[in-house]
């Protein structure tokens, strides 16, 4: 091992991606299992689903952040592009969900007892705020990941993960940076 470097083992890399995956998939699984069977024609179901979604959003967002940071750090261009696409698609879905949620809120507000309207509106506004902030975060994360992946050199032929991913790269021109360690004097 070169001085100034700290390699990550394959299990460490796998562990980072695994934790990110747990943060991504368990909240989505919980949301789906808590809202089955789907009743898209029922305004109360749609409102409840969108409300629950707002509560589940930020944990998968954290998982996306961890996975994106890991893919960037480990220079894993393909994973970074996939994560970027998932982030942008997530933002697009939320852009569709938000106006539909507003329409459902307006429809349900008319049937809400007067003494509960203020609490109903506050809850709906907070859920909408969560949707909005997650949309911004997914958009920034996705666009940033696409740009970062685009700036990475293409991996010509070798799809194997580099075992020498390091925290600190050796400086250009240093002995450890030259191929084979030989100096060309």
C-alpha cells in the first residue's frame, strides 16, 4: 500500500451500497404494503397514499444520497448514471403527484367538518411541502449525478471494479503515480 492511500475492501464497498439500498427499498415496500389494495378511484385513498408518501420520501432520498456519494467516490460511472436516472424519474413522478394531491385536498376539504378544517389544511400543506422539497432534492441529485458521470472517463472494456479506490490519490509525477513504479529519467 502506498503512503497516503487507504483502499476500500470489496466488502466495505458492498456494505455501503447495501445500506443505501436498505434506505431506498424498505420505506417503499412499507408504503406499498400499507396502502394495498390500490383504489385510485377513491379520493380518500389517494389523499392517504400521497400523505403517507410524503412521510416516507426523505428516507429513500437519504439512501439515494449515500449511493450517489459512494458511486462518485468509487468512480462507478454506470451506477452513478442509473442513480441519476432514478432520481430524475422520482422528481418527475412527484411533479405529477403534487397537483393531483392539491386537487384531492380541495375535494376533501369540502367534506371536512368545520372544526377540523384548520388541522386538515395544515397537514396537507406540510405534506405538500415535503413533496416539494423532495422534488427539488431528487432533481438536484439527478442532474448533478448525470453531470458528474459525464465528466468521468469512460471505462474502455474493463467492467471490473478497481480494487485500488483510494481516499487520497497520489500526486501526478510522484513515483507511486507512475505505471509500474519505474521512473523514466
